C-alpha cells in the first residue's frame, strides 16, 4: 500500500511540474514592459512615473532663448508634464517608429526636462525633442512617444502616446520650454 501511495505522490509531482512549465509565459512576455497608452491631455500612471502629454508639433527648427536648433530633418516637439511616483529620479524619452528607436535630444543641456530630477508629488513641465529624417516624418502614421525612468524603456513601466506624424504640418520655428517645477 505504501508503495502505491509513493508512486501516486511522485506521479502527481511530475504532473504538477509539467503544468508549471507549460503555463510559464514565454521569454518575450516575461521581459515585456508595462506600457500605459494615453491620448494628449490624459494623465498616464505607470509604476514609477506619471505623465501627461500636452502638445505635439513638427518643426523645421526649435528655439530656446538665444539658441536656434536646426536639423537636416525635422524636429518632433512634445510638451509634457511628468512626476515621479516613488523616489526622486530623472526621465528618459524615446520615439519608436517601426523598428527604429530615437532618443530625445539633449541639445537644451541642463535646462531640458530630461536633465531635471523629478520628485514625488511635484509635477515638472517641459519639452522633449526628437530629430528625425524629413522623409520618415511624411511617411509615418504611427509613432510612439514613450517616457520612462529607465535608460531602457523595456525594463520598467513607461507612459506613451501614439502620434500620426504624417498628419502634422512642419512649422518654420517652434519655441521650446525649459523644465519648470510646479508649486506643490
């Protein structure tokens, strides 16, 4: 009788182990980020960052104080308000067009929102900018702008908005804003 019970327990353990292996998500899903999709004006809340995208424009040049940023392509200019939820940290911006990934420009230096340290409970507003080829802008109907607190957006939560870049008309010059903390 004991031998039969041991055999049944062993068989049950083998079946349970097989079920665990069969139900395990594939590698791609285990490493997938948690992306919160929001439209312009909607507040997106990720695990560690809160973002509201307020405006998206296309520009031949950007202007900040005495500096004018020119490019051989065009600028995708995104105004937003962001706040960290967990601890003081910076943000990183990404633009995904098909299989291409662009990082936000650092040409504003220490005045840009990506150089600011965001504190929990204190919203910070500013502008992120991406330099993209002009021909790509005219052909892109679905570009994703993502904000994360990690240098690789796939490693944690990210807040994103989807933009039809081809529907935007490039303005000659768009003024950009430095990072500004709002009063608590």
